[in-house]
């Protein structure tokens, strides 16, 4: 099979890399000869090449993975887990390197080498930094000393931030270039990567464009795999995203909406649709059902909470907490058991806010679960009958576990996956949903439990097959430089 829209930009690079590899083998062979023979004796270049040809062995590919997360969101972790597992299955000795917003956590969670995605830190899009070098410390010192001086304090604060961004980005660019010079493939793998909601133009759009630019100059194929389009509010964001997509050797998106929105950037290339990479994960069979009543998982989220979301609305956030609390109370009154859970660690704030609104009688039939890995979340789903969630992967991983799910959608991507799964009747808009309407939907879902469960099994099997088929096509990217 051939990758749809695959750009053949590697022919010249193939020749250059082959020539470089040949020269390296010649040099290595001459060095061996020097040690074995008389001082100053040299093999001819032809003899050295022949010797190198008999001793060379194919090396494992060196593959980098770009992902704008690392702070513990289980949907992001699920995508990375599926990505690394697929690459290791195909190339067991592959040398992987991740570039994320929290390299230390990524390295610990996935046993890979990891570095910062970018050296530029933006609000809600930032990575922990190493010790600040002298120029940054000096700029910070000036900012602290002038912080109370009108106007100047703001200027020096911003100048210190810009100094830090420039210094750390120069270092990050140097590390990225050194790695790319020996790399074989660079992947922007899954997730809502085509997006400026978190961090603005100098967040993810800049990160993708700078990696695409570096990869092009290093002759390394760069590919997008099953990415989503979130939003691009500025001209600069749209231009940077368009450049990154146009320069990629291959690009697939996870849904039809993402394809249409990417095309609106001005991208002219063919963009296939391949479902979310997390569909490649598998789950054990559901546990035996407990009766009477149902085990219902409910997952509040920090949508619109000040300090937790790009758009903030304290009053609306409190109203949504009230909605979630009313759902928990009504579900318990229907003689069911409720387990509050999260698919992103920051949502524990919302869970605690909901818990504070419950009376003692309701709390008696409730519990709280905080899974810390995709596998733990899938294991948790096995013990549920039904899940209610708003985050995309809270919904999607429930599908992977074959658990009927009700979605309170806050973004297009959540509605889209419910539509694609044939579950649109059980999806409502979070901002307009009522407790009464949602409870009616939940009772209807429970009434169609078996048919919904089978529908999800069929949908997930089809989605997983598409994801695995895309993995089978990846060697075509590597062949351009081998």
C-alpha cells in the first residue's frame, strides 16, 4: 500500500545520506587497518569500502515523537502509549525520543529519552526549565528590583520573560538540530496538535513550524498521525500551522471536521482520516454486573474554571459544578451507585467541588477514583456499567472498554466521536444541558444497554483496524532515507 498524499521529497536526501554513510564506513575501515598493520600503512579506498560492506549491519531507526502535553492528562498518555507500543512492535530496537511539555514525566511513564518540545513558555503551554543561566538570572534580578516602579516594572518583567524564552529556545534548537542530524523519522503523533487555544501562536503552532523547518533542513521525514484541529484564532497561528502541514511528508487527521478545518488554513494536499490513536489500546472484558442498581461513573471537569482553562467564567463554572452535583444526586436517587472519576488530574478540583455540594445520604453511595495511567482508567471502566464524561478521552476510552457512555460535550471533537460511534442520541451540549434532560438520556441509555455495548464494540474494532493499518504504512516514510 502507498500512503495517500505521501510527498517524495527524499530522493536527493537519499543520495546524500548514502554518500555520507559510505564515507563514514571508509574512514572507520581505514582506522581499523591502521591498528592492524604497520604504522602509516593505508588500505586503498576501494579495499576499505569492500571491508566496510562486509561488516556493516542495519541499525535500528531513530524516531522522534512530538506531543504538546506531559502533565498527566490520561488521553494524552493513552496516545503516547499507543504510539510507542506500535513503534516498538514494528522495530523492537528502535531508538525513541519524545519532545513534550514535561520531559521528566514522559521519560518515566514511557521509558523513552525525552526533551522539551520547545524552549518558549506561554500561559497554559509551558515546560519545567533547568537552572537558569546567568543572562536570565540577571534579567530576573532587574525585574524583581523594579517590580513596584510604575510602567518600568511591567517592562522589565516582560523583558525578563523574553530573555528566558530566547535563551532556552536557542539551547532547545541546538539540541533538536543535533538529534535531527542522526534521526530517521519525526512524528507529530495524535492529539489536538493543530491548535492555538493553549498558548496562542507562540505555543503549539510555533513548535510545529520550527520542527517542520528543522526537519526539512536535516532531510528527516516529518509526519502528522491522526491529529485533531482545535482552533487557530490569529493570522500568525494559521500561517504557522499551514506551513507545518504543507511541509510534512504525510498528514492524517482523526475526523472529518479536522480535515475541513485544516483545509480552511489553505492546505491543498490530500489529508486522509484515521481515527484517534488511542483506539489502538485494548481492554479486558467488563466485570460481572452488580445488581440491583447500576454502577455509574461520572467525570466532572474544570471547564471554564479560572486558572484552569483558556477561557474563564467563574459564574458559569459554578453553575456547571451544580449540574454535575445534581446529576450525582439524581443518579443515586434512582438506586444506583456513583463513582466520581477523572481522565485528567486537574479535574480533581472539580470532583472535590462537586463532592462538597453533596449531602451525607448521597455521599454514602458515592466513591472517588483517580486513575493515574491509561491502563488504570481502562481497568476502572471494567467495573462500570455506564460512564458520563465531557473530555474526549474520558468518552473514547470508555468506548475502548465497551462501556456505554453519555457525553456532555464542551467541544466539537467530543460530539464528533459520539456521532461517528452512532451514539449521537446520548450526547448533549455541556453548556446548555439540564439535570432533568441528562437523567432522561441516562435512563434511555440504560434501557438500551446491550445494543449500545455491541455498537461500541463494532465501532472500536473498525477504528482500531484503521489505526493499525496506518502503522503498517510507516516503513514507507523510513525508506526515503534508508
